[in-house]
């Protein structure tokens, strides 16, 4: 970390509830780097010789998870799945929340590289929705087919009646 190069950190927050409330998981890949090595050495290393990327991830995890849970709770699963602009809003939220921590530790937030949502619940709902949409379309198609058949049969019966009436006349 003291190389002062960008470092990728991955955070997983499972079991977060959306506004719906549906349970989703989120994986966040964030990029940070040491901006002020002196602060980092004094406030983070504190005399230790080593500080791994994993230790930094664990140090930041509670704050990142808290922001992620609050952010997810403010949106529906549908919004999370379809609104691309939410990534930028989340990035701003993370940056604002971690501003004090980063300032104290000499780190700087660079970017959110990716946000991956585990929306299995939404996938199940969509699968059910697709199933019933298909059943509805099949039923409507069958009903239309039967209606067309009965209309054609009625026309045939009417023509047969007209022929018989003509014979009788």
C-alpha cells in the first residue's frame, strides 16, 4: 500500500433489503490509493511493518457496508436493475461517507469500478411474470382462434340455411 499505487478493494454485502422489500446482495469493487503516505504510516500502520490490502478492506468494510445497505434500502429492485445512473449516485454517497476516514488515514477515493447486484429474487419474479404473460398470450390466442372458428362455423351454418331456404322456396 505504501507504493502509492491504486488499490482495488472488493466488498460484499449480502442480505440487503430494497425498498420493495426484496433481499438482494451487492459486490462493490472500489479503487483507493495512498494520497498522504505520512498520515497513512502514522494513523494506519501505527508502527507495524506490514498492512495488507485485506486488512485495509476489513478496516473500511463497516462503513462501506453501511452506505451500501442504506443506498439499497432507498431503491426498489427494479430501479437497481434498470437505472444505470444509480452507480454515479452511489459513488458520490460512498465518497461523501468515507471523506473523514480517508482524510484521517491519508487515503483517497478514486472510483467505484463495478457494482454487481445479485437480484435472484427479481429474476424469480420476472420468471413468474414471463410464465403468466406467456400463459395469457396463449389463452388469448386460443380464445381468438376459437372465436374465429365459431364465427366461420356460424357463417357456414348461415350459408347452409340460406341454401336450404332457397331449395324450399
